[in-house]
C-alpha cells in the first residue's frame, strides 16, 4: 500500500505542477508572445502523465474501498485537469482516506515482523 501511496502522491504533484505551468506560463506565452514551445510540449507530457495519474488514482481508490460510482472518486480522477485542484485533492485524500488506512495497516505490519523474528 505504501508504494501505491507514494506513486499516487508523486503523480499528483507532477500532474498538478504541469497543469499550473501549462495554464499560467504556456498558454499566456502562446497567446501573447506566439511561442508555442511550452504549451505544446508541456501539454503533451501532461496528457500522457495525466493518464498515468488516473490509472494510479483509480487503483488507489479501489484499494481504499471507495465506491466506484461516487462523487469522491470522480473528483479524485478529474482533479488533474484543473490547476491547483490536484494539490488540494491530494491533501484531502491523505487526511481523509490514506492516513487512516495506513495507520490501520501498520499494526498488522508490526505483528508480521514480530512473528518473522
């Protein structure tokens, strides 16, 4: 579970920063300076990485036993297309779902390590 959480958080930050750069740097440069370099390449990279984010986020939602057809899962999956929302949703997921799941999982890990010794 910890590896999946790390992958989710990494992809959330990468996707969030890329959409911020795209919207607040790339698109203004494209419109006002007629420079499409950042808009094109950051946009393409964000598109591919967003697909990875959606896959990892959906996998995480299933591991956390969130209902598939719920508003919370929809917000989680669509967070990467609105600037700054990915970062906010990542903090909300950590506080509401991930941290409680990791703490519930932790005593089992300690007991499993004790039986190995």
